[in-house]
């Protein structure tokens, strides 16, 4: 098993909460992590129809069978359990009695906030970080973007193109059918591919829906399903403390570049080198790595982007209580002077200038340029402000 960076956080939370919840995409390693940290707890999958029926029909009897605690996998499939779990957890001072996992974000969070608020420690586990997948020796950038970060692609040495095709069919489309009535699956598949083509772009739901042949409201509902299933996320614009007219529309990103690359019909790593979406995929990769760094420490996202109506932009803005840290992301291997234009403009406007701006690029050498620290994509951990 690849040791997950989040393991230390799960151990800490286990000392203070009666229950834990590990949520994240399907096949991200939630069950593996839970069973590795709590090897003595019985494992119960609520994906199993017979088990789910028993838990639904007789939740008290079901929980009594596991009164010493258990790992309850995909618990959102049995929402009735949450209220009964509250009763069980309130009757004991034992910590980490139950460990819940779930891959449908909204369903799980809703059940927890309604019945288990204050009784459960929550973490979000995303696919491997670059460090988890490759250690200090990642392959080339194009290979890294194409292969993605899902554990099965790395653990089992599977062909990413075959695995992602199966992932879309087996999990994403199945989850969609559970959460919303999609009568025309072809339109949904077109919608997901169009989302991949808009990685790193401002989200225009009306345009997206029009190109997919669906209404604005349907596009909004389908995007919510993709967010609930941990396929995509929105990066919000930062628009505080500036007097200029700013863009207030979010950008769209995928949690995993391998999945986005497959949806863009990229079937080999070498195709990325000349693909028009290479820069967007690299930007997506850096943003998702930053998000993993936050979640693996138990911290909420502090990630934004900044853009004004004149086109000045900073790809990533990290918000801390006492400062903002701007980060520019460029996939090129050679540092050019125009890479710094957005950062330099932002620094002239910031009320509290950053101690340092950052540029992450596709080359290999670190550099210092005026107020900007230039780092290689291979050394993303050097961006200490990510945490």
C-alpha cells in the first residue's frame, strides 16, 4: 500500500471524535485508507444490496450487530442510518467507533450535518498527490498529466485510457442515474466532454448547455452532479480589497487531469505535447495538487484566482489570514519575460503586497526574478504557502 499523506490526520482525528467520515471520489483509496488505519474493525459495504436492505429495514438491529464499531463503506446509500448512529454515538465516550466512507459529497454531508454534527471528524481524500504516486522521481510532465492520479492506474499498472473509459461508464454515469433522471445519456456524455474542453476557463453555463443541446437549468443540475461525485470543482474568483472592476465568475477544473485528458480523446502521453489544451491541463494539475495539499492537512481550500475585466490575471491566489500569495502557472520549459506580467500588475494593486510571488513552470531549474520565485513543476512542494 502507498502510504497516504492524510494518514497522520486520520490518526489525530481518531483520538477526538466518536466517528470519522472519509469522503472523496470513487476509487481514490478511501476504503484502503480506512482499513489500513483501523485494521481491527469489521468492514461493511453498503453497496452490497443484501447488506443495504438489512440496514434499511432494521437499522437498530444492523448497528447492534456492530456495536463494537465498524467501517461502513458508501454509507450515503443508506441515509436512514445517520439518525440511529447519532443515538449510538451519544451513548458512549469511545472515540473512532465508526468510520464512514462515501463518494457522493452532497448526500454524505447532508446526512452528517443533519444528524451527526459535532460528533464526527471529516476529511476529503482525493487521488494520489504527485509525491504519493511517484515519490521524488515523477516521469515527464506529459506522462504525469496523461496518467493522472487515481490509485488503480498506479497500483495495478493499468493502461490509463482503458481504466478511465471504464471509470466513466461504471461510476460516473451510474452515480448520475442515482442522483438525477438523465433520459438522454448521449447528451450527458457530450456535456462531460465539453466540461473537459473548458478546463481553466471561466464557467458559462448558458453557453455550455447550448453546445450540449440542453437547457441552462439542466446544465446547472448536471454540473452539480459532477461536483457531488468529485469529478469537477469550481475555483472562485478573489474580489476583495481591490478597487478595479473584477471578474466574479468561477473557473472550472477537474480533480484529476488523467480523466480530463481521456475526455479530450488523448490516448497517449505524447499527444499532450502538441495538444492545444496542454497549458490548461498543466494549470489544472497545479491547482488540484494545491487542493490536495490543503485537504491532506485537514484544511479547507484557500484557493482563488484573480482577473479583472481588462484581462489582467493571476492563475492562483492563496489566501492566508495576514496575506495573499499570487502564483502564476506556465507549462513552457523556458521562462519568458511575459510570464511575469500578471504577477507584476497584481503586485502594484495589492493593499498588502505579498512577501513573494511564485511562478510554477514546466522546466526544471529554480530561479529568482525580482519579487518572484520561479520553481519547477517537479518541486511543487517548495511552494510552502500551499499548506
